[in-house]
């Protein structure tokens, strides 16, 4: 029998056992079963609905009081790439739901927001890296422990650390789970409760900040109230969270605080199905205000498909051409004056200018056709 089949069989037997205080699974068993579940996930597609409530008392009057929102997210993830289409409706507000799209292509983060009375005016931002663009979105990686606040590590990483300790068996939402304390990592203390009845997926994860600069207390907690099975071509019985509650609490000085609670339902979820490359490409329509912060210098702002974009492209191409000419000149490959060995520097600039002119003509024609 293949090793994987033997491991799955052993895991199934272990999962059928309800642990007691005298029969607590080892850390090695928990790590092996949990790692097999989460590291076998390459892609996730899901519909995520979240009812969000906020309660705050802050120095800024606009942020005080209670606020309730409904958030829907179409989530597509493949490896490091993420595409999330989000709509947020504020309870009691006559405004249309706020629409936005967040995409990480593995290198840069792209964000498109729509505004205006009819919600059709797009704005586009792009910057390098992932940063915290997805921190405000309810996402599967949070529910599975593949991402954690306050650290770049996951539960798989924490389970491999020396200070990880099995505390014992505790009841979470009526289910006997095994609590593991990971101690303090960085500025936070991490704990997780793994459910043997659901392939040792975490039923509860808690993070408590130990070092805070502008707050006296902060905690974050995710709790899965129900699991379900979903489609996965790589295995017969893929277990995933269905109903989840996420809570974030921040206590400030002078009795100020900010609390949030998200009641999440994950539906139409599929795992390890092929995802087309086109799902991770942003097509910016002409007339969109673009803010590009990928450069180390100040952000660039322009309108796509217009003369301002042509000017931006021309400036960028001129800088690239000048830098390349300087490099070639320093290498002795580009003479400043015409010689029998090659063209003059003027000829190099003339060639680059013709290429820029042709590019500008093409973009202007394309812009006129779209308008």
C-alpha cells in the first residue's frame, strides 16, 4: 500500500477517536495531519459572505459608535496569486455598494475601485509587494491558519518550532479539540485548537499582542462553527470551513477602543481546480485615473489611454534609452562622433525617437477608436 494511503488511513483512525485528558494526540500527529491538509492546497475558489459589525469609541467622531456592513467577496487564489472582487454595503445607507477589486500577481498589488453616483467611475492603483492589501478581507487562509496576523509565519511553521506545546483537550463550540500553545513569536502569543474530528484543522485560532505602541490591549480570534466538504480532484473528502466568526479587539488609552466582528459564510468553494492565467490580469479601461507607486521615487499619476499616458511612456522610454546609451558609451561601444566603425550618438537618439513616435501614434489611434 502506498505511503500516502497508509498515512490517510492512520489519520482517519486518529480522527475517529475523541481525545480525553488521558489520551491526548501528540504534537507530531497533529503536525502531520494538519500539514497534509493545508499544504496539499494549490488553488481555492470561493464565494464569501460576511456580516460585519463595528463598535468603537475613538477620538475621531466620524469613527465613533456602531456600524454594520455586508461584504461579499469572490475569491480566487492560485499559489501566491490572489484575485478578490469585493462589494460592501453599509446598513441603512442609500448609497450603492462600494465595489473594489484587489489583485496580487505574485509581484505587484493592483487595486481598482469604482465610485460616482452610479458606481461606474474606476480608479486604479498599483504598488510593489503584497503589503496589507488583503488584511481587511475575510479570506480562506485566515480560516485555515495559512496566514496569521502579526507574523509572516503560518500554523505549519509554528507547529515546527521548539516552543510549541500540547496543553490538553478543551471544548470549542461543543467539539473536543486539542489546544496547542506556541508561546510568544515576535510581538504576539499564538494559540490554536485543532479538531481531530475534522482532519485536525483548526477550529479556533487566537493571537494576543504582547508589545503595543499605541494601544493597551489587542487580540484577534477566528472560530469555525461548522465544517463542510468541497470539490477537490486530488482527494475524495476535502474538509473546509463553512461558518466562521472573526473578532478583532483593540483597547486604547483613556477608555477608547475599537472592536469588530465578522460572521462569515463560505459557499461554492472548490479546491485544486485549474485556474486560468487571465484571472490574475487587470485590464485598465481608457479614461481610468492611474496611480503607480512601484517606483522608488514619488508615485506617478496619469489617465490611461490619453495624452498624459503617452507622455508618461515617452518619458520612461527616453530615460531607458539615455541610460542604455550611457552604458554602451562607457563600454566603448557607441562613439560620440560618426566614424567608419559605426553610427554617431545622434543616430542612436534618432532611432529611439522614431520608435517613440510610432508608439505614440499607435496609442493615439487606439484611444480614438475606444472613444
